C-alpha cells in the first residue's frame, strides 16, 4: 500500500540534491553576471613624438594579477559568513534574500560548509600587454559525495517518521521547516567529510577599462572548482 511516508520518501530523494545544487547554481550565476575586474592594471607608459615607447615589462601586470586573484580567493580559505559575503559582493542581494526567505536556508552558511578545506595556489602567470594567462591549482571538498550520503540518510528508516512530521500539510511553513532540516543533514555530512577533489585551471584575462577581466568561461570554471563542481 502506498503510504504518506512513501510519498515523503520519494520527495526527499529528489529534494536533497535539488535544493543544494539549485542554490549553488544561483550563487554562481549571480557572481558570473557581475564579473568584475580582479586587479587594477598598471599605468600605461607615457610616449611623446620624440620618445620611442619603452619596451614592455610584464612584471607589474603579473604582480597585479596575482594580488587580484589573492584578494578574491584568499578569504575563502578560511570561510566565514563574512568572507563568503565578500565573495558575493557583486551578486543580486535581493535575489539571494528571496531565495533564503522562500526556502528557509542561508546561502552564505551553505557556502561556509561547502568551502571547508578549500585551498589554491597560483603557480604561473604570464602577461603580454593587454592579454594574460594564469595557472591555478585548487583543492575543494567533494560536495557531490557528501550530498550522496545525505540523500541516503534522509531516506533511511530512522528519518522517515521525522520527515513525515516536518512534511505536515505541505504548506509554506512546513516546507521551510523541511528545507531547514535537509540543510542541516547536508551540512553535517559536509562537515564530517574528508573527500576532496583537485583541479588544475588555466584562466585567460584581458585588460579592459584599466582592470584585468577574467574570461567568462574561465570564471565559470573557477566557480565550478570553488563549489566542488556543484554549479
């Protein structure tokens, strides 16, 4: 016989990965939509009719790019709600607030758990006037494996009765309680996980309006690495 608990079980199997992946995807899309320069560029060399342009020296641009990457990514090595908020400075704050209000979980807190163990290093930067490349290595928590464990947990026998109570009538308040519980299950699994994933990335940059801009496709790759592929 198909029971209320069976209904809860089926819904939870879908919702655990869905709520988490959707939230991360929205954050990543917001960051991408507000892609900003990562570093101030060096001032162009002055020229006159009687003075030839000086040979290009990439050292200043390379240093600016390294500092810009560090400014963006270093705070994520020790994730807190404040450092994550800094990373999300350019996002649509009204959209994030709406997501949190509707679904009952804190996007920043979610990223704090996901970014535990994040580290990176820049092992090469090259620049040639208005174009540059940087090679990065990133280590991140494997969020996908943690979600798989959370998914198995919430459809186990011990959880079904609690989920049934939280599911209640399925109104907005019950939905928020349910999502808040699912978030805690995911967070617990993220916090107890030791599974890591590593990525090597080559990003391309161009100097636009006095600042170095990361190619949008490469920015997506960085965000995919930062969020352990959940985006």
